[in-house]
C-alpha cells in the first residue's frame, strides 16, 4: 500500500528526514516511536503533503502511484488520512458543513454520487458513535473551544467519516486522559479492516495496548534505526531509548 | 423632507430571495427621516441605490429598531441614529461593493443600547469604507461594534470608528472590534478610537489585520477539500457570525448568499 524509499526532507536548510525506508501493507498496523525531535511528526507531515517541507531525495509510492507529485488534497482523495497532533480550529465553519464537503469530495474521487441530506445525517450519527463524540459538537465550529480529548475524538470521527485506506495518526494519544485514550484507541481499532492500514506515531506504549501493532519502528535523527514487533514497545517503555541510541552512535 | 412615522409593529413582508436595490422595505433612493415611535419594534432593510443618501432615524423611548443595511452600489451614505431612553438599535451592515457608509449613533437616553455587526468584502479595485461613531451621551448605555473586513486583489478597505463617552456618561459599557483579512496586495486600514471623559466606564477596543490561516487551509485540504474550497470556507467562517446575528433573522440566508457570491470572486 505504502512504500517509502530513502526519503529525505528538509525545512528551510535544515535536514530532518535522512533516508526513511518503510513499507506498509494492507491490514497492517505500524507504530513509530522515538525520542523528541527525531522527525516523527515531520514524517507524517511529509507523507500527507505539507508544503512547508521539501523532499530532497527518495520515493514514496501509495497504492502504486508516485505520491510525491500529488497535492495534499489529491493524496487525501486517494485515501490518505492524517490525524493531526494539534487539530486546527476553524472559527465559523461548522463540523457538519466541513465534513459534508470533505465526504462528498472523497465520494467524487471514488465515482460516487454526493450523499443526500438524510443519508449524511445518518452517517454522522453512526460515525460519531464510534468515538462517543457528543453529537452537539458537529454543529459547532471545527475544533473551536473543544477540549483536548474532544479534539482527538474529533480526528477519529473524521477518520470514520472519510474511511481512508491509510491512516497516519500523529500522537493521537497525547493530552488524553485514561478514559479518552481508551475511547479513541478503541475507535481506531474498530475502524481497522484487512483492507486498510494504520500508522500510529506515539511516545507511549499504553496506546499500543489497544492498537496492537504488527511492527514497531524507532525513528532517531531522521532515520528508522530499529524495527521489531510489539514487544519492542514494551522494552522501550521499560528501558528507554538509550540502549538503541548508544548502539547507533557507535556505528 | 417628510418624516415617516413607524407607529405599529412593522408588517412582516416576505423575505426577498435576492437582495437587489429596491427589493424590500425601504429603498434608499433619497434622504429620509424616520421615527420609530415609543415602544414599537420595527424592522428595516435598507439597500442603497443612490450615490449619496442620508437617513435620519429616531428610536423613541423603549422602542427597538432592527436594521439591515446593504451597500451594493457605489455610494456614500450617512445614517444618523438617535436612541432615546431604554431604546435599542441593532444593525447588520453588509458591503460587497465600492462604497462608503457612515453610522453616527447618539445614545441620548439612559439604558439605550446600540449594536452593530458589520462586514465588508472587497475585490479587484474596490474601495470601501465603514465608519461607525457611537456617542455615549448619557449614563448606563451599552454599545457593541464588530466589523469584519476581507479584501483581495488590489482592493482597499477601511474601518474607522470613534466611541465617545461624555463627561456624565458613567457606567458606559462599550466594545469596539475591527478584524480583517487581506489577500494578495489588498490593503485594509483600521482606525478604532476611544474618546472618554467619564471615569466609571468599561470600554474595550481592538483591531487586527492578518492573512488567511495557512494551517487551517492545510487541515481542510488534508480532508480532501481543494485549495479554493478551503479558502472560501475559511473566509465564509470568518464572516459567518455577522450573518448569523443578522438583525432580521429571516433574511440571513440571502445575506449569506450575497457574501458567499462575493467571496467566490475573491
């Protein structure tokens, strides 16, 4: 589904990604961990197509297409979803209006007719239940005045609405209390099918108790320096990154 | 000049589908003088149709005027509002064309209230200006002015407003806010001013001129919206509260259409 080869990216004259290799297949869950400043969020942004970053080298294939030549919205319409670490507030734009446009863009890309008002309402009700999102929030402005937990639930609600092929969730667990974490993580798990894939970026093993990864990667200084299965996350939780980083430094 | 008196509740007319000059209520094709009589609640839609119009409205004791003022033609208009004790005046001001509009409000009785929510959207080489002066001449009056501006191309927009608080106008409560977004080479000037001669008052004012929120545009595009749609939606959101608080609720929709249509041309 996703094939990243030797991806280099920079912001200004600062190189952040220095040769990422990553392959994600349908049905898989990948976790990306790593110390602060290692480039995790940059990787998510670059894959989504954030124009702030410049790709200087490498290749990314998504569903067999060269993804780097596509705009943010083209990637989205192909089925790429980014759960933002810091969801953006959009004053005056209601969630319901925003999502209606988004859902219909996705449908258009898939050759489907726009939803009728009734179908859309039903869909919103159904999908907001996935993350126990208060249905009142959909009539409010996008993320405006939402609590930290509501913002993150709202990200997963949007994921449920848009039904992506590949979801990249950038620290969706940060700023969540225990209950919200469970709800958000359970929501993500419920949306997982053999046809889609999820990449979760996280600092904490506890998220991975719910979203069980097939692979865990450690990102450090712009490279994936180590990959393993879910037991790697447990080891990192217990022992930290030092043992890995030290190994890496000696290389 | 004849003085028209609004003595009864104004008869509700069907809301117009589109806001064209002369479509409803009062066509500002000449200078007018109106009185909203004591205790009456009146609604007034004004769509300017002439180059220079002046309207003088007296809101009597305990009366309430709800006015929507639309500038769609190249015009320079002056609206003087005088509000007596316990009177209330709610104005929604919408400008989508080169135009000058000046509201000059006199709060002449205690517990009088004035509220104005305005928006101007200018494109191409439009030149537009909104002036809102509020005179707190008596104690215990309240005023709130919020004007939002959007300009693109080589348009120039301007907001200016003075809140004047007379020496005896204690316990004045006044707010004034000018918020603006510019695109391209467009310019918006904003001049919010306070002139206060009383000491027991609550007055706030603020002004911002900024660009589109690039993060918000990116966020919307990540969900599949085109760049054009994302920008349009953001600008509609920016001005939406003006329409939502339309002084005449049932024309909120045509107002929204008028603004959206202009935003689409940015």
